[in-house]
C-alpha cells in the first residue's frame, strides 16, 4: 500500500478508522519515504500551531527594516546614475571678457579685468583684481533665474576633488568675494533648501 | 530580481539592495525572535536580541561564507546573543545582588538538534509563504486545528464552499509536500 499525503494528514489528525489507522501504520513501518512525509506534515502542524500563538511586535520589525538605510549606503551608483551626475555639472560659457573688449569700465584700479559666464539659468559676473603676484581677488555676483537661493559657494580645483580650494558666503544680492590663484575651477553653488547643488565647471581665471 | 535562495538574497543585500533587505527581514524576523523566546526571555530582551542579530548581519554581510546557510547563521548568532545577555545579566545580578532574571535561567548547553529543528520550522514557513494565498489559508486553517479539523467552520472562516475543501485540500497538501521535499525538510534516511 503506497500512502498518499492526504492519508497521512488524516492519520496525523486522528480522523481514520481503527482499521485504516492500522493499515497506515503497517505501511509506515515499511517505507522510510512515507515516514519522512509524515514528519514533514508533523513539522508543518507544530510550526503552524506554535506560530499562531505569537507574532513579532511591529516595532521590532520596523527597527530591523530600518537597518536597510545602512544596506542602501553600500550601493554603488549605476553607470547611468554616474553619467547623470556628471551631466549635472553645467559647462560655463564665457560670454564676456573685458580684456577682449578694449576699455575697462568700472573696475577699481584699472589693473584688473572682468569676466562673465553663462551656465544654464545661472549667470556669474567676476571682477578680478590682482591681490598679489599669485592670487586674484575676485568680487563676484551670481544671478539666478528662478526662486532657488544659493547662500554658499565652494570652489574646486577639478571635478574629482573632494575638498574645495576655498568656500565663501553669497549674500542676499548674490555678491561674493574670493581669492584664488589662476586656474580652471568648478564652482559649486550650495542650495539653501539643502537640495542638489548646482555645479558650474570651466570657470577659467587666467 | 529574484530573491528565492538565501544566497541570492544575501548577495543582493551586500550590493546595497534595500528591497532585498526588506525581504530578508520579513522572511527571518520570526525565526530570530523565536530563539530568545524559546529561552523564555522577556519581550525587551527578545527585542534586543532581534535588533542585535540583524545589526550584526548588516556589519558582517560581506563575510558570510556559506550564504545559503543564512538561517543557520541567524540561529547561531541569536543563540550567542542570548548567552551574552545571560552573562551580562549574571554579572549585573552579582553586582547588585538581584536574581531571578529569565536570561539567567538559560539551559546549560543549547542542544545541537534544536538548531536543526528551528531551521526546519523556518523552511516550513518559507514553503507556506511560497505556496500561494489560497492554499496557505486553507492549510494554515487545517493544520492550526488542535485535533480533527472542523470543515464547516473552516469553510465559513475562509468564505469558501464546504464542497471545495476536499479537492483543494488534496491539491494543496500535494503541493506543500512537493515544496517541503524540495526545500529538504525531514529528508528520508538514506
């Protein structure tokens, strides 16, 4: 007699007649597969009955799930995310260079020059005066189309730098002051709302 | 992304897949909690063990060698944490003169086969989780009955015709048997 899982379930739950019960026991004695099947049913039964009596408190589950933020930090950005981040760094177009325009109007001293960059919806005006032999003292103004405010400017030597060369505050009118050596920089305008900063690369201080 | 095997689940977590972590915690939360509960620890201690085990998993996820034996790792880590709790409770009791904590009364040695029992129970939970809602509800109702299941009551509770219980019972039991055998629950002696 080959036992079915249904017969074994009925045997386990005590619903068989004495004769059927005896027949099942005889078959069980002969078959290790049938005994294993019965054990699986018995394990299922004891698990279901034991589990019905308790549950993990929702707060404990929430706390364990919250550890997922630490798991998430392990994630490497995908190729497309890296590409997207790189694309967010807007390349600035030089729209005005006073040295190419002849007369220099409105600059203090007369030894300096003025540059204007356009990058997306951002316009940056820079008045560069020599501070000493190696450094330019810059008075800048940021003009932004839209309502976002950028109270902080960080200046990086290149896109891969993690530490800025310098940083400065931008006042409510968009004015800021910097002192940098000649070079090509990335300007990072840090947003007041804590959102994504705007990176403008290709700011060339000759 | 399939998280069917523990190895694939652990791999996904190690790569920072938050959804995989959610699946892992949901799958194993009850198993982890069952260990301190088995030792009769109070709920606050169970919660400590539960959180400590999952925190340890986050920290050591790269170091898990046999990723397909995740359940075993969780049971061992939870058991160790129960013992650590016991030691610290004893130390505190010795210092303060207070006795009688549940953690202090853990059995002298955890029985090795107990771990296997817990793993088997976990496999049963996984089997029931994958079998499909209708079969799961029916089998849970059938197995939950302390003795002879009362079919009219089950039919009413599940909102199904009583005549459908017989054929569905046969189909679902066969399905569960195939799943549990595949998962390696209570293999027949060779």
